[in-house]
């Protein structure tokens, strides 16, 4: 047995050797400081120490001053180690405030908001850079006018713990992200302008390809995913030749670019000229001198993506129909109560009259699917019709094109769980965006009266999404079988308390609208 004096001597020697580096001090597992192409970044750790996160990593130069309405430019490299433990500013937009069905958990934090917004976030449970885990890149919704990666429900910790690397990205919105103007078109070098938000997303994907291996991700296994405007963005990226080779799978939740044609460059330029007139800024130089807040306050009539001949060479459905889209496996769907009405419902009489005007001899068939025998029924039909026109038809159309014309797999779902709520929120049911906390397994971040069945549904949905990111197929051990979508059977996974695949009970209504071009 060692004497007390010898123990003290050994301990003292150990301290000396450790201090001079001959004996390594114990270090926690994890990635620690990561070297990106632009510089080193230091992140944080989840409370259980299993997930590393890096928030607010710049992927492009600040798009301010002369870089306003320019494609994203390279980041200026930095020296030393950049601390990335907090979300960077969200894109410039109106001040966020709860409205309709969206409580604060579904919105960006109130501050900071800035034109300097091109940053992304990474979550990874990899212990070394050599692990090559599959990657999910998340693109937020917000009607192309709002949103940001700092929204609480987009936190990637739970999915990263399940074995994938999660990346969420910011992109410019509103007049900063989708503003076309003849002077911008002339200076571009591509005879195009307006799709700066999409170009931001493409720049972020280039960053992922160049850097994600350092975070334990596999740049050859990237899935892009988004909801609402984020899902429309996903469809645009799949269609764009500028995004070729940057991903191989796609997830589109409640949105696709098949709903209505995007404006042409000429039409978008005219909108841009009108917007410039309202701002009393007759030249591009004057527009770039305006403060960012002034651009937001004027509430421009801008519509998101543009068929500009560059990012989108032609109309999006045409790019798919002619086989010019990027090859992907697809997971897509929409929610039971996804309807969005932008004005009060019409009276039953007005709704019937409009149906007769629109559908002529087929109005009776239309009214079988969307009846309006009284005011209550007419209001419900208008909500259902808006859901089907905005989401059901576009997303199912993409699935059909994917399987019939492109001969690639598609998996289709409908989220039907009425999100638990109290007070006025009960009426919204399985509302637009309601599935996102389930997909991210983030119910803990949303203040709702969750039941044990909701926790199980979240685990199930997250498992399907993770499986799809891993393999292009959502199925896995212990999960109900989710068949690939077929044009004949149209099997759809219904996510309720007991998930199961079946034909939608209102499939005939969708088929009718698709046959009518959704009008």
C-alpha cells in the first residue's frame, strides 16, 4: 500500500505532467471547435451533453448597402474562433405578433431583426467529423414575407439526437428577397432579377456541401425540407438548374409550386416599378439608400418566387413535366385543417352562384363535394376548398408527376390530429403549421395541453422523417407501413392518434379540382 506521502507525490507529478501536456486531461466527447472554410466556430451543448449546436454561422456576406438585391456574396474569412451559441438576426420584416392560430412558438422572436440575416444553424450528435451522418436542411415558411430559422419549433436538437445532422437557414423575405426591377435585371449579368431569397437558399446549400463534413454530416446525403413557403421553396429548388447536385431528397409540407403560376419577370418588374414609385425612389441607387424599415412599412405587393429565366428558367410545372427538374425522392403532404381564408366567407347564395359561373355544367358536381345548402355548410366548404386549392391539389399533383412522369418514389401524408388547445384555439384543429412540432419532436417547446398520445405521435412522425432522410424511404422497424404513392390507389398516410395508410375519404374532390385545373 502506498504511503500518504507517496500518494501526494504521485498526485503532484500527475498535475505537473498534465500542465505541460504529457498527460491529456479528460475531455468530453463531441465536435468542439469546428473549422469551416471561412473560419473556426465554437458552439454549445445540449443539457444532456449529447448534441452539439452551432447557431448563427454566416454563410454569405451581409446583403446590405450595395449588396442589397444582389446574389449572396462570399463570407469574409475571420481569424480566431467565432462563438456561435445564439441565433443571428432574423430577416428584415414586420414586427412579429401572434395572430389567427399562430401563438408565439410559431413565430420568430421579436428581436433581433435585421437586413444582415444570412446565417444558418447546425445541430449534430456526431462525436467526430468522420461519421458522415445524413443531413436535413430546413427552410421556413411565412408566405415569403416573414419567418426565420430562430422560430422555437424549428429547434433541431431532438432530430439530431436521432442520428441526423440538422441545418436551418435564413433567407431574405419580402421586398429584400423577391423584388424585381429593370435596373436590377440589367446589372445582373443574367438578365434576371427578383429571386434573391431562393439564391440565398442555394448559397446555403453550397455552404452545406463545402462544410457539413466537418460537423459529422455527409454532403452526399442531403435532404431539403420546408413547410408552406418553405415547401414552395423546396419545389423551386428541385426545379432549378442552379441547385443541381446539392441534394437528393425533398420534403414539402403544406406547399408546392403547383398552386398557381409564379409571375413572369416582366410582370414582376412592373410590380417593382410601382413599388419604387410608392417609395418615391425613381432609381436603383435611391432604392438602395432607403432605410430597411421604410421598405417594410410600405407593404409591397410582391408575390415570392418569379419565373425569371435564370433561377427558374420557365414555369415550374413545365420544368417538372419536361423532365428538367433535379432527381429526388419525395415526401409530401398537407393538414386536415390547412385552409386559409384571406377574407370573410361568402354567403351560401353567393358561393353557389360563383360555383355556377366558374364550373358551368359541372357546378352540380362541384357542389356535391363542397355543398352550400346553408350558411354554416357554405363556410365549412370554403375552408375545405381553400385547403384543397392551396395545398391538397398542389402537393398531390407533385406526387403524381413524381411517380407517373418522373418514375421516382413519393410518399404522401395528411396530418389529421386536431392539435390540443384551449379557448379560441380549439376551433383551428389540425391547422396550417400544426404538424411541425410533431415532425421535429418538439412538443416540449409549445405550450399546449398535450396528451400522451401526442407525444407518441410526435415520436412516430419524427421517426418517419428521420428514416426518409437516411434512406429516401420513411418506413422502419416498429412503424405502420407507409406505402409509396401510386396514381391508382393513391394511398396516403393519415397522421392521427392511430396512423394508418388509406385512400383519402375526399379523394374524389381532389380529383375533380385537379381535372378542372383547380380554377
